[in-house]
C-alpha cells in the first residue's frame, strides 16, 4: 500500500468557519484540535494528527461522553459549509479497509462513520 500525504486545510481556512475553534496541540508537531459547541448543548473535539495520519473524534452531550472514535490511515480531510451546518470529512484507506468519517455541526452534531472491507 502506498502512503498518501495527509494535508489539512490551512488554519486560516478552518478558523473562517464561525462554529469552529481550531488550535494546535501544544508539544505535538502536526496535531490540531478542532472544537465546536452547538445549540443543543452537544460539544465535540476532533483531534487531527497529520503526521500520524490519524483522527480522534469525541462528542459530549450535557457533559457525558457519548461517542469516541479513533481512526488511522487518513487520506483526505475536507471542510464545507451548507446552509445549516459546517461539515468536516475525513476519508480513510488502509488497503483492504476503507471508509469515511463525516461530522455535521449545525443545531445538533451528526456523525456518519463508514468503515468497510473492499
């Protein structure tokens, strides 16, 4: 399997979205934390390690951790805006396994995680 470069959108681009708070993680080269909170009280943190090609998504609802997802072999991150939400996406490719993680940040946090055998 050929390793592909995992390049994050620039911090300037990510911070241009009102719902996102983006900060480099102290002491961790190439690691960025993307945080958001929504009207429903849910909060999320997506930690992206561009050198390690991995992401970790944690979602809290009223202070209770309701989702904790870790994925390796990330290939292509993305961000887009819809009329109702900011959508973060990360594609994965680990040879025989491939998938995508999509996080929609609007009035609520919606997560779609697909990880399948080829």
